[in-house]
């Protein structure tokens, strides 16, 4: 696709997006930057295993309408049905737009939660544009962002309970949403945030999310994301974080749905003692494609990182893991661990896993490992010898593989929810059974 | 209960069992003894339905049915239980889940309702006490990080809960200290009844001092070469296996 045609494609949407003349100019500049490269292709090493052609050629609506009352009540019913607590602090977005009716921002000392539009979208593209170089889809987000979440925790404050960000695709086909999440943690601040991504009903479309995190010294952020789209949806996301001294970031990423999913992580450990821990599960079957792409920069000494992802790849599924750890010059006493463990459930399941290390310091401890395996025959026999039929035993062992990661989720209700959804996906749409 | 006739089994073209005959009636406990490599564990695994074993000749009839035609899970549901020599570690699956799934699989096969949480706890509590297994154990992954003794006690706990008609214990005494051996033996003995048969595969006589067998068989080079009562086990303990093998060679 050439710059010209992509520009034309987005221009119609651009006119309908919110913001002042100044914002419009920033959007136009971001769009120009995106158009110079267009959608990344597989010729780009960073996109070698992920083909965006189905996305770049899709006919999408880039300026979603605000949700109608009828849609809001359907979403409300779905969330109730799914067991979400309407009284919990949460921001609900429908087709990328903030839905105040279903949200609950509450009030806690030192904590501010707001939608992006309500705090003035004007300065958003400006603040983010430069930082997103090298991420064309994030640049497009800067051009087309219409809403999102802005969360800040003051110095020394602690969010009393987890905050939920719920993104619902409302069923309108071929819609493209570009939400932006901005998280700012003050010195020694603490926050737990859970991002849910789900579809009201199966429809095609695209979510292109950018999350920007700035953590002051000593702050602690725990982030979870449960991506449970229908299997027609495209989902791309960039999470960018800057961590100052002794800041701690933990991300649990659970990708269950979607047709084509690409997660980019760009983590910068800028202050000594900073730690980032990324882990997750991704499922890919029946033509699903899921790609986790991590760049971890150890800029300061005594920084620590962990990456541990497990992929479960079924019938004609394709999983990708690419984790790159860069240890900068003079960043000594580094501890970086990477693991990519994958379970293949079908002959035509495919996984590409590539842990990479780039080290410019000498006192570092780095480890990486990748495994690709099938269901263990000895374990299978043991379960069958106890009376479990073969399919049941296979499902159980597959679940067990995921369970080791699930155990790291510290919120019991969320852990249970993810476990239920994993079981549903593994049973491929059948009713979920009990799980261990 | 169990009738094995002229059983020949190979692994990768290598002949392990070479015409084994054995008949076990309800209420009986049989011990199969023999030196390493005589085919004891192969017999146990074949009875439980492990693949990788080629049955080239012979048949096994269990309660009037062809056992070798049945899938492993079918055998388990029909009351065949193998206590593994090396119980498999299954990270991510906890003991409570496995026990419950096993009970329910059996109940399902018998057309009985599924066990509920309360009934399940009632079912297993006294059995856990007997096997000296604490409640925390239920939430641990199956056999993961267990000591040798814990693994074997866990096997016997599963057996007590499932109450099989035919229990096959494969080297259950190996790797156990005296105290653990006593616990395991108490568990096994508590299950002895006139409706139930047991086959103990073992290398050592010491288990048979605690679980006294009705019949003792010596397996050598893929066949049963001598049968007797518990005195035979004592004699084997005192004299080793050579004399039996020589006797068999002369016959």
C-alpha cells in the first residue's frame, strides 16, 4: 500500500475525530508519518512472521460513532452476565468510545481515573508521537485516537482496589478503534489494573491499542490483560513503559481470542534497581495467529527482567514469540531471564520462537530457553489408567500446561475467570467444565 | 477374576514375556517375584493397557472379558488398578482434581451420579489419615516434588478411594523405608476382601512379611517357572533366584 492511498483511506475518519485545530494538525502530522511507511510488511525483520495484509487490505471504519442507548444496555447485560462487578472502579469503552453510564470512577485519595476525551484529547498526540517512532501502528493510533483512559497515582498513594478497563467491541462490523491508555505512577505509588478486551458478538474489525506507562522511583504497577475477542477480530497493541529507580512492573498477558493478534512490548529499565516481569499465555487454533514481540532495554545497572510466555497452538494455529533483551553499555549486574514454552496440539500447528540477547556490558546474568513439545505420553497414560478418557486427559494436560502461568495471577476472581475462559477455548466453544 | 493364558509380549522386537500363564481368583493375593529383567513390570504395564508393548500371542480374560481389547480407561472403570512403580509427575493438575475425576469416571461407567464436594471429602478423609497424608496434599500437583515414599503412599490412597476389583502393585515397596512400608502395607491390607484380587509384583520378600500372599510365583525369562506359598518367598530371600532358574533350566 502506498502512502497516498492510505492517507485517503483514513482522511474521512480524521475529520470526524474530536479535538481542536491544533489537535487536528497533530493528527495530520502523525498520519503523514504513518503514511511514509504504511503498514509494516514481512520484509521488515520485526514483522517477519506476522502478515498484516488481511488487516491493511480490510475496508474499515476509522471513526466509530458513540454507542446508542440500546447498545449500552446490551453491553451492560453482557457484563452482568459475565460476572463483572458494576460497583468496582472501572472504565467501560464501547467500540473505543468511553461509556460513562457503565463506568465507575469512584474517588480515592491520590488516585485519578478519567477518560481521555474528558481530560482533553488535545495534547495527547503531541505527547506521544515522538516516543512511538519505530512503531507504525502506534503512530497510526496517534493520528486516529479518539478516546482511552488516563490514570494517575500520586506520590506515596496506593490504589485501594484493582481498576478495570473494559473494552467491548459492540458488534458493528469492520470498525477500527484506536484506544490510548496512559498510566502515570508517582514516587512509591501502587496500582493494579486489569484490562479486559471482549466482543459483544462475533464481528470483524480492528483494535489498535497503545498503552503508555511512566513509573517514578519505587512505584509498583501490576497489569493484567485478558484478551477474549471473537475469532474474527484483529488486535494490535503496543505497551511502552519507562521505569525509574526501583520501580516494579508486572504484566500478565492472556490472549485467547482474535484472528490476528500482535502485542509489542517496549520496556525501558531506566533507573537502577528497576524490575519488569512479563508473562502470559496465548492460545492459537483454527487459523488464529498470535505474536508476542518484546523489547526489553536494560539501560541502568542492577535492573532485572523476566519474560515467560506459554503458547498453546492447535489446529492450523500460528504462534510467534520474539523476545529481545538489550543490555546497554555500563549497565552492570543485570539479571534477565526469558522463556518461551510451547505446546503443539496438531500436526499443522506452527510456532516461531526467537529469544534474542544483545549485551554491551560484562557483568550480566542472562538466560533464555525455548521449548516446543507435545502432550506427554507417560502423563496421558497415567491419567487414562485412572479412568479418564483420552480426550479428557488431553484437555486436562493442556490446561495444566497453562495453569502453571495462571497461578501467578494474584487476583483470585480474575484467575478463576481466565481459567474458565481458557477451558472454554480449549474445549473449542463447548461448555466449560470444572478445572483443577 | 483374572486368567492369563500363554501370554507372549515383545517390545521393539525383543521378546519379554514368553508364554506366561496365571490364574487369580477373587479373594486371593498373588505375589510375582523374580530377578531384574524377568518381565515383572512388563506384565503389570500390559495388564493396565500401556501401549508400546506388542502382544504377539495369548489372551487375558478379566471377569469373562478380553482385557487386552479394552482401552486403559475402560480397564480402570471396570475395576483394574495399577499402582505404578514410578508414578508420573503431572504439574498443574492437583491431587484432589485427579481423585475426583477418577471417582467420577468410575461412577459414570456404573451409571451412578457424580460425587459432590462434601461426599468426596467424606470419602477420602479416613483414607488419607490411614495413608498419613495431610489435607494440604490435595492442592499439590500430582506427584510433583513428592518424595519416593509420598508417591507410593499416593498410589495406595488412589487405590483405596477407587476400591478396584483387581489391584496390580508394581514394585510398590521399592524405595520405601520401614515406616513408609508399614503404612503402605496397612493400606493394602485394609483393602483385602473376598471380592477382590491383588497381584503384587516385587523384587524383595520384605513386603510379603507385611502383606502375606496366598500364592507366590517366580517369573524368570518371561515365564512363571515355580509357584508356591509364602514359604517360597522366604526361601527365595534366603537362597536367591539362581537355584530356581537352574531348576527351571533342568526341567
